[in-house]
């Protein structure tokens, strides 16, 4: 028999020992040349937001042998330094200084100043200065310069220098100490004059021991302020001229005036007032320049300043649509002070039956309708019409618009009835007008409202109300949507109120037969979609099959009413009209009573505190007779339980006492069925004690399992003195 090899003599369970006995060749990553793993401790620590190096006293380990691939692979290098430290470790941790990017994160210093626009100075010969803000970011030493944006400046404003590192005049990196109030500073070949800094920068510089210096005013603009009533010139145009257009030297007996760049010659008759227009000729360039400059100053002063008026118009007879005759249309008038143009918008009511459009009158100068019958939209504009439009007195001006006045647009006479608060304030500043000059005119009475048609009830009894009505609106009916919000459905999902009911006689309905009065029904109201379902439990030999008496559906409160039942309409004692017959709800289950008590605002009859307070107040108003009657009734019911002495009442005795109490003068209607149940549930319950009764043997055993209340607690709840 051949001898067995060593590994064949081992057991199969000693697999690891067998694997270690196998010789494995030496290759990269395995063998004597492979470096041993050595742990590198975590030395970076934070305390109070400050980083520091935590060094332990572990002795330094000598570097292991170099791996074979470290000597030949160019990606690793041939002279890689050792990761082990040869320096002795300190005994304690020493916190390092907080870096600037961490210490000054988000901290900015800001100065305000100005610079001179050299391009405009060379072009116009007049100096122009522009405001700017210089911001220095402490976290990385970068600088940015921006110019605040101004309305209608005519120049590109915003970022003048994006955030970047800058050098000072010496070629060194710029620091916050290089920016000083009152001294110019050159940044990228542009000189900025520093006038001041913000409050934070001033405090920060003072903390560093640097005096920020006093604030300096911004230099005055080159154009002087115009007289009152005249427009201010723009900083970017030539020097402002006079508001009045220039006049040319006129020949003897002829006066020359200019309107919109056209010269008008008129003869003088005995004086200096023109009488008849003789001829017209183009105006010289100097006059046109003066008029354009005046319009530019008006635009700069009143741009984005709009007056708003509210107007109405009665539709006259003979219009395109006879249905609109006698109605009132509402409009909004916008007057733009920048160029004396007007815009008219019509306020279209909902379901007006007319196609809405953008604007009733687009923005333009609105001409007045004079004796010549000329107006907007009357006829196409001819040369004569265009020449008439150049006269300012033939167009509506803001002086012509007032509350109570009129203006004609497309043949419609608009009556201005009111304006907004901004318009009133502007007229008050310009003309000294007060609120008394703007009497608000009420809107005219419109046509009588069309009465809403009442949807007739579904008298067929087939399908629900919404399903039956949906077949009227569409040839191919769709599934009707439930009239309940998602939040209400989510809040009441799965909550059902169940009551027992009986058919009773009621007003407006035929009397119920005696054999049907004994029928008992289960009424279920689903709060999630406000639907009602009635089920009749089957009773043997009753003559009625039982089952579904009313399919689940939304139900109306009464026949011919468009109001549907809600959860607040269902409570013990409520009368519901179901299938043309009155049904009274007699009792409710425990879950239904809990739902009603959790919603006291929706079900006031289940609010225990309110019911107890109102019942006690009514008893006190009834006087001592009601208190004596309550004592007498309680004594009678107590005597029925074991001959008396226990001074307790069960549910039946409590209901008898309260129902008999309602027959006393002054206590009629003191409580109803729902409030009786609330009072019983609000009182503390006790167990019946046979030892307190006079005849314990006469007490039925089923009485011991019922809940009882003390008569003393009943008197205390109603604030009535109790005498045993």
C-alpha cells in the first residue's frame, strides 16, 4: 500500500491548517517584500471651533522595507519620503492660529466714493463724476468695485471691477490699510476718491487702531438746480437750455412761433397779438434741439409717474349689440406724465359674454373732440388731422382730468368717478389740491341682477341628485364629482355616525300607518362625503323584507330644497325627511357620541360644559319650585330601587326625573334628547350598594351591573342645595 501524503492524512475539518501547509510562490503583493500595515493616528482635532494638532506619546515606528514596485513604478517615484516622523512628539496639544478664511469668513469692509468719467469729460469738456462702492473681503484679500444703479442714467452701471486680488501703487498685494478716507487710490489704472465708509467698517478699523477719518460730502453736480416749475437736465446731455423754445427774429408786422418743430408766422394787427395765420415753414435746427431737450427733461423727471383714474360709460342706443344698451361699462385711465400720453383699459366683468381684448385705447396722445367733430376712431387721420394733433391745446392734459369730468374716446363719453391715492397726492403737491377736490362719485346703478334659476329636485328617485343633473348638462353623462374638499375628506375619512330611527308623523306629510311605526331603521351618515344611507334590519313575520331602505347618496334637508344634509344636522332627536316621510333619530352608538363630543362647535348639544351651565341657569331662573320638584322626583325614583336609601339613580331613573322636570312651569324645554345623553355621560358613575337599601332582596340582579349616579352629584351639578 502506498504511503499517504501529509495533507491526505489531515481531517477535512482542519482546512485552514492544510491551506497553510501549501507553498505559495512569491509575487508582487505577497512575500517578504510586502510592507506590513501600520496604523496612522488621527491628529486633527477641534475645540471651540479652533483646529489644533493632537499628538500622542506613541513612539515613532521605523519605516518598513520598501515595496518592489516603489523602486520601479514611475507613478510612485524612486525617492518617496517616509511617512513616519522621526521628531519626538510634544507632551501636550498646542492650538494653532485660526486661518484667515475661517476667522474672517463673510467679513467685508466697504467704502463709498466716486471717480471721474474721463471719456465724457473729453467728449463734452465738462467733468462728470460717478458714485461707486469699494468692498474689501478680509477672508482672501480680494477687492470689488460697483456703481449703484440709477433710473434713466443712460449708462451701463453695476459691477465695475469683479472680485479679484489687486495690487497697490507699490506693486504689493492691496490691503485694507491702503484705502483711506479723503485720499485717492488707484485700482487697475483708475483713480477712486474715497469719501467715507459704513458703520461696521469704522468700528472694525477702530478696533485695529486705525482712524477712519471724517465723512466727506459728494461733489455737487455740474448742472445747477433749475428754477421752480422747470425740468432738471440730464447729467449725460449737453448743458440745459431754457424751457421756452427760441424765437427767430421776425420781420416787421409778422410774429413767428414754434410748435413741435414747425414755425408758424402770423400777422400783428395794431399790437403784439397774432390774428391770422399766414404761412408755416420748417423750424431751424436750434429750435428743434431746444424742444427735444425740454421733452428729455420732462421724461427724466416724470418717468414711471402715472396718474390713474376710474371711469364709467353708459352704453347708448344704436350700438352693435342691443343687449348692452342700458348697461354700464367700467374703464381705467392711465395718464403718463413723462410724455403726456394716455391709455384706456376696460375692466371686463366675469361672464360678460364678450371677447376680452388687451387695450381699449393704446398709449398715445388723446385728442379732444372740438367743434370740427375730430376725435379718435371717428375717421382715418388725414394731413389736416395730423397737423391739428400738433397743437397741445387740442389734446387732453393732466389739467383737463378731474373727478366728475368727462373725456371722449372712440365716441364714448367716459365719466371720471374716482382716482387712486397716488394721483390725489400728486395733484396735492403740484396744485395744492385737497381731498375735498376729489369727491368720490358712486357708480351708477346697473341693470337688475338676473335671478339664479333653482334646480328642481330629482323626483324620480332614480340615481343621486348629481347623477341625475349631470344627464341634463351632457348628452353623454360623466361620473359626477363629489362636492367635498380633499382636506375635509382626509379629516373625516372612515368616520361614520350611526343612529336608530323610526317613522313618525310630521308637518306637511300624511300620517304614518300604525304597522309602519314599529319598523326600526339604522341611519348611517358618512362624514367623508356627506352621504346618507338607511338600512332596515329584517324581522321575521313582520311583513317587510328589510335590507336597504335608502341607497347611500347625498340627501336634501327637505323636498324642494337645494340644501343638503351635513353632519351637524344629525343628532339624537333630530327629524329627517327621507323618501317623503319623517324619520326621528332615537339613539346613537358609542362611536357616534364620541365623534360628537370631540366636535363641540359642530354639535353644541354634545358640549358637556355648555349643556351643564345652560341647564343650571334655567333651573335657577325657574325658582325654588323647580328645586323642590327635582327633590321630589329624585325621592320617588330612589324608592323604586330596594325601597330607597341608596340615594342613586340608574339611566332609566335619571331620564324619568329629567323628563318629568320639563313639565314644571318655567322648565319647559330645559333639555332635549341629545342634551339628556350628554348630561348622563358627564356625571361620575358609581356601583350600586345593596347594603344601603331598605329591601335588598327586592333589587333585581341585573340592576347591579348597570351604571348609577349619586343624587348628591346631580344636585351639585345643577347648583341646587341637597338635603338628605
